[in-house]
C-alpha cells in the first residue's frame, strides 16, 4: 500500500490543530520524528507557542531488552510545565509504549493541566490504552510492516513503509 505524501498529512494535522493552538500552548516533540513533525506544523501555522523536546530512551519499558539507542538526545523543556496544556507530538503511533514513556517523563517536569497527542500516522496495533487526539492518517497496518518518518539533510520529510 502506498502512503500519502507526508506534506498532505502534515497539512491535515495542522488544520486540526489550528483551532486549539493558543498563545499559551506548549508543543513538545518526541525525538526525533515528533520534533520534526512539530516543527513542520509550526511552519504552517506560525504562532508563539512554547517549544520542548523529549528523548524517552531511559523511560521505555523495553530499555533493558533493547539497550540504549545510539542517538540519545537531551530532553529540553525550558518553561514551567505545571498547570499548562501540552500538545505532545510523535510521528507514528503504534503500540503506545513511546507515548507512555513520554507522559512519564513529562510528569518529572511537573503536572500539566492536560496532555493531548498529535501524530502523523496512527497505524493501529495498540498494546496500551493510548489514543491520538489529532492525526494526519488513521489506518491499520499489519504488525510485520513498519513505517518510518525520515528527514533529509535539506529538511525534507519522507515516509518509508515496508516489511520489518
């Protein structure tokens, strides 16, 4: 199955987010694809949102099995999270485990008023009760297939879809 062009999915996601992004919004991307997605949405919508980034490597429940990812990035939330409404960005929602790890990490910074999830693709296959509030595409994919968001050196986003 061919995936839609990522820019079309980002446009659809940005249209859903436009009405809810106020001046006090906090947009937090999960490294790496969630940060890229957040930045692409901001490019389309503009605005004066607070920006943060999370690397959930140490918060994953499979850390002992998978080990440390080679490209661990520092988490950065340079503002008070307590009582703030947060939109959390990730590229592909699958099992829900990355989002669970991100929420655990967010609570280390404080207690947000709310956390809503924006993803480029919700591919089904949940193992945890996690649901995207905003999505560019919602479609089930077989477990043996993967979807990756890639970014070129020029900053162009592309989707790769295929067998594991």
